[in-house]
C-alpha cells in the first residue's frame, strides 16, 4: 500500500531532535510569537476545547471519492472580513460562483465593498454564519462523492475556534447533503489529494493524533477513499507544518515542490521530499512529474505553492522579488499548458510564506461534474497489438445520460493529425473502450480521452488534452503467421448500434474471406466494404462493420458468434448483446438539442426518433411551439398531428424568422403523446438589429403555390433568400410587388421587404 519511507524516518528523527533543541532554546530565551494568528493566540494556546462538540459518525456506506482541487469547481468559498484583495474576489466572480461566509451584521458592509470593487454580484451568494478567522482552507468542508452523491466529511479542526469548526455543518445544511464525522484532528492546509485515491500530508497529522499511524490511515481510507496516503516530513520546519506551504498537486501525475538555495539549512529536507515523489508512482502507474519552484529562503516573501487552482485558472500569490515571481509564474505555465496563470498581490492583508492565498480560499466541487477516470494509462513501451484498447470509466454525477457519440479517444501517431475512436460499453459498470489503430511497430502515440453528457458537462483526461497528452511507444511487431482479428469481442447496448472489427492477414500468402455469418438469432447484420468472396493480400487488412437490428429477449449480455469463413479455416468474433436496453425509450432527440444562430438566414434541423423498439408503439406529435417569443420560424417535416412509427425519424427545420433587438434565447417545445421534448435556441446578439418599417408591410397568400404579393406604403425593393442564404429573387417596386414562385423548389424562404428610408423587415414565406 505504501512505499518504504526509511529515508524519511531518519530525517524525521533528525528533525524531531532539532525541533526539540529549538523549542528548548525558545522557551528559555524568549516568549512565543503570539501575533502569528494563523497558528494560535496565547489564549488559544491554553484552550483545550478542541473537538468537544464533535460528533463521530459511521463512514460513508458507499465508495467515497475525495475530489481534487484541479477538478471542475462550481464555486469558491471565502470569508468576510476578507483575507484576500477585493480585486481578486472580482476576478473569481467571473470564473465561477463565490460563496461568502459573513455574519448578518456585516453583510451590508461586505455587499458595498464588493460592489465598489466590481464584483459580479450575480455570481455571489452570502452564507450567514459566525466565524473566528478567514482561513477557510483549514476549517472549510471536505467535499466528497459517495458513489454518485455529494457529501461532506468533517474532522476535528485543530484550532480551538468553535465558530470556524461549525462551518462544515453550515454548508451541509446549505446544500442539503449528508455530513460524515471523521474522528481525526486535521486541517485543510495539510491535505492535498489527486481525486483518484492518493493523498499527501506531512507528519503533523500523526503528531496531532497520538502518533497512531494505523488509525490515521484507516480513517483516511474509510471516510475519504485515500489509499495510499503519503505522510512526509515537514521540510519547511516552521510553526505551521502545512503541506500547502511547500507543495501542491497540479494534476494526478504532477506535483509542485518548492526549492531553496543549497546554503539554506532546510535545503536537504526539500530535496528529500522531491526525490521521494520523483521515485514514487502516481495513480497512473509511473513516477510523479516533479516541478520545482525556487524560493530564496529566509524572510523574503515567496509563497508560490500556496496558490489556488480554480477551473482552468491558477491564482498565484506573488512575493517581494520580481525575478522569483516571474520564474514561479513560468513554472506554473510550463506545468499547466492551456491554463491561465494569474499573479496576485496580497493587498492590505498581505501574504506570508506560511499563510497566503490557498489558506484563505476553498473551492467547492461541481456536484454535477463529468468524471473521466481512465486509470489504466498507457505509457512506456506497449506490446504490439493490431489495435490497442483504451479503457475508461465515465461517471456523470449530474445523473444525465452520457452522449454515446461523444465518448472518444483522440490519438496522434508520430505527431500527426489527431484521429478519433468511438468508445463503446464493455459491460462493466460505467466502463467504455475505444481502439487505437493504424500504427506500426516503433510508432510514438499521443492520446487523450474525452467525454460529454446530456447535461452539457464535458471533460478530458488528461485535462490538457493535446497540449500535454498521454504518451507511449508501440513495441516491435513480428507477424503472427495467421489471420489477426481485433477486437475479438463486440459489445452492443442499444438498437441501431454499429461495431467494427479488423481482419489483418499476417500470413505469407493471400487469404480468401468467403463470408461473414452472424448467429441467425442475434439480429446482427454484416455491412462489409467488399463483396464475398474477397481476397485479402498478405500484409493487408480489411474492416467489417456489424449492425444490431433488434435486441433479443434473453438474459442480459448474451454472447453470439460471428463466423468468419476463410480459405485457411473458420475464425470467430463474439458479439455481446445487452438485453438491458430492451425497453421502450419513447421519443428521443437525435444529435443536437441546442442550436446557435451565428449568421443571417441560417437554419438548423432538430431530429426526433421514436425508440419504442420493444412494443412498436407509435407516438403522436401533437404540436411544436416556440416558448416566450415569436421570433423563430418552425417548419416540421409533416403536418401535425402526426403519428410517428417506431424507428421512424421526424425532423424540424428551425430558423430566425425575425431578428429583433433584445432577443437572445428561447425554446422550441415539442408536445407528444410520449411527453415533452425541448430544443434550446440562441441567436448571436450581434445580429439582433432590425429597423422597424414606418408602415406595416403585407405578404400574401402565404403559403403560396405560385404567385405572391408584397404590399406596403413605400416598398422600393424585395429580396428573397432560401434557407442556406442564397438570393433567389430581387425585384424593384413601389407600393405593390408581384413575384412568381411557381418554378421555385418547395420549402421555406425569407423575404426582405425594403422601404425608401432603408428600413427592412423580414417575413417567412412557405412555397408548396
């Protein structure tokens, strides 16, 4: 479970001896520095009330996942009075939602301060509660997912500050989510996690829990899912002993550790910790990439690891040395390509090397995030296969379905253009697989995994995508001397799915493929690119596609054979067909459910499908209407009401009938016997400008089968466009303009009516 820490044990003993000596000197020669409030005041130093009101609970019954700072965040938590500049609050309010803990008596003061600083008040919520300090990192909630549901884990806050200690419960009540009591004395500044079960703290966590290492590790595993738990020495050797003062997870395989000059007394301690992570495997199976940020040591301000990652932005506290500041920002940019790196001065509150930005803020995980968990990362040299599988779990915490056509492996061979491989369900919970193909032995492969769900959430692993992808090398290839078929198993989960396999001839001679025959009970159909018999030359490959027509009414995931008849014998591929989908899906939207109009005259097509495959029940399309406004033109494929047969598609052409000021978005609502479906529509606000006519113009008859008339007080010209933006007619006129459309294609047209003063109105014309 853990790597030997023999070198740390030795260093720990040395550090303990030195600290004991330093403590003895301090007690005999001087008073403690009570002004270091982030530690303890003199009164708090003698307060033994820590944890008196703490309630321990059983650990989560489901599987806990402690979310990492670099994962999607819905918001950030701060406390007022602030420990950060109001200008930073303004910046963060344009990144995500800001939740500010404030007493009711100080809320008006906070609101005025934020408004004056330009904070986006629509992205700010006040949470009323009493607090003792602004170090929300230390006492704030520890957010987890218990299976798919959000929850909070509370611990005994290692400061005797009762108001602060109540904040996790305040937010558990605010969100209406469970809270679990973990009977450990701990603090947020001494905890970092990778979101995949690995965590790091320094040995303060042992000191504050009776040095019972077994108990600490068991609690962290049971309540937070942390295993392995890396417990290191505190290389900083200062009063605070918090990991965020010297290190930081940047990604599951990246960690940032400060570096001091060689003449600093703590240089060796920092190097030992850095060496430990450089030789310890991350969750993906290879050693951490360790990034170093230089700090001058001594009293020069350089709190660079105490930064805040908030979605794709990193807020880095700046020190007092410009050169060190610039170098630190450059290290962050190198480690986090594609992120915005923002340096932040401390303002009136100021930063300290033991207390800066990270200490005074805390991210709030996105409860509806999409988690892409590709755990079996490919790296180093991979043994040759005809196609290399990439397996990943996709967990949509929103509860919305995954977009089946948006679960993808992006891969590049030898630095070439990225290709895509669609991922399909393996049969294991939440697990999908895609195949990298088309490579040769010795090729270099870059790849990343992408997913999206119906709630609009999307994510990649690694999060940097093609800017810093996963990488591996394909091992040498020795021909097998046989037909190689990959993959050898196809998984089908719903009606109409297509799956493919590749047959490569690795013999010395041409091989004839006589036929491909699925089991007759499987309802599978072969869509081969060639007619059979087909001659496959030596060294070449051919791809065959299998289409699932109907789901069988048998047990879940039934195996069926696909027989491949060849001149050198029969080969087989297994088709695993799920029965879990043999239910009526009803009316579904196929493809996009959201459309954006970016150019004048453009049109979009919404597509519906009756997926009542089991019962073959038709669905009646009753009506299609635009919600809120009358600005859209809607043209369904069939007159309504319409009975849509099982397996039948129904399309709706949608276009901007009138571009009007102030119009931004609306909804097209489809009412049916199976319920309601909606298409969300938005129009680029730059297009929203129409000058009103001085007199109402008329267009009739509409619809028309031939001639139509445009009539108005001062009409000078009429222009007609089809829905792809092509002008089909332009005619000058005065009060009445007659136009013959008898030879035009049937469909929808946009008619621009132009007055003498330049005013324009656009009307829809239907030609039948």
